[in-house]
């Protein structure tokens, strides 16, 4: 269980740093115009909000500390 907490914490910490630095994007598609069956769509890349990255860093750090301090039975 300790190793699992530490591994998940490291993964969350790494993803959090990746998102906080602005390196993770998602595609957003908007319909600009529609006339019958014909649609005009625009796709743009938007960054994932940095607040999610910061939350991932905090939660990952907490999991790493909890895994390191947890007593094994």
C-alpha cells in the first residue's frame, strides 16, 4: 500500500507540473454557422487551467508524504 501511494503521488506530481507549465492542451470545437445540414466549425487548442496543475502538485505531494510516513503492519 505504501508503494502504491508513493507511485500515484509521483505520477500526480509529474502531471501537475506538466499542466502548471502550460504544456497540456485540449481541442475545443465550436459551431460558427449552420445552414441546414451544412455546418461551419472551428477547432482551437486551449490550455488546461493552471489551477488544476497546482492542485495535482499539492495532492501528489500529500500522497508521497503519506506513503512515506505510513506504518506497515
